[in-house]
């Protein structure tokens, strides 16, 4: 098992990079978010990896941090979601938005990703809504590969609600009803209204 790669960034293409380690160039498929957080060409990079082995091919998938990799693993555990579809979903939504959509039952948001129809999106929501690790929504850097302003706002709002005593699932579902790009205070106020109406 190859858990991670650390080496020189030798090439960057669409959703694909080459990391050179000890004279060997490893081709790694990745998300748009990870591509956006890479160093300059020739710089040192570390990617957390998953190896996918099929009868006709072995492919390496890499992510800028462990949380993004965990999202990839959760997606590929869903029946009908292969590695390339998982990358497309993470590239379209980012991890925080994906988990907010799943917790909030928003299959329509997930179906925006290429190759994901309504039925598959509904299955993803069904299987992921209770599996999102709580620290996916921590405000310590947004971990996943959605645009930073979206990750941080949603993440901070969910963390604030958890600090107020709500469960991670309750908080994520409530915040997921609003645009992740909204200011943190607006997300918190709106989510509190939703949660108060339920109790």
C-alpha cells in the first residue's frame, strides 16, 4: 500500500500530476481543489494516496490532505461510484459542500457533478448522510478542496453550532440549507432559526 508520496512536482495536467520520488515519476490522478493548492513546478509536494487496482489497470489517486482522501474513500465505497466519478464530485463540490449536501439531503447539488444522475446522487446522500466524520467541518483550514471562502464559512458555522450543543448531523443539515458562500454570521443565524423551529 502506498500511503503517501513526497517528492518534486514534475508535471501538471488536467486532474493529473507527476511526482518524482528518488528518480521515479509517479502519475497521480487528483481533484481540481488539490491542483489549486499545489506548489510551483519543481517544488516539493506531499500527496496522500489511494491505489485503485482493477483487472485492466492500477491507478494512483492523490490528495493534498488526509481529509480529502477520506472523502474519496467514502464516495468510492458507495455502490456505483468509481474513482473517476468520485474525483468529479469532489472537484465540483469540494468535500465540505459534499458532506453538507449529504447531511441536508440535497441530492440535486451532488447531481451537478459530471457523470452523476439523480438516482446515483440520491444513493450517495442515503449512504453518506450518517458517515460524515465530525472533523470534516472543523475550521482549521477547510481540509477539503472546495474554494476556501466556501469551506471556511460552512465549516466555521457548523463548528459554532456544535459548540452550542447541537449534534454534527443537526448542524450540518441546518447549515446545508443555505449557500456555503454566505457570511459565517448569516449561516449561523439562519441555521439557528431552522434548528429552533424543529425543537
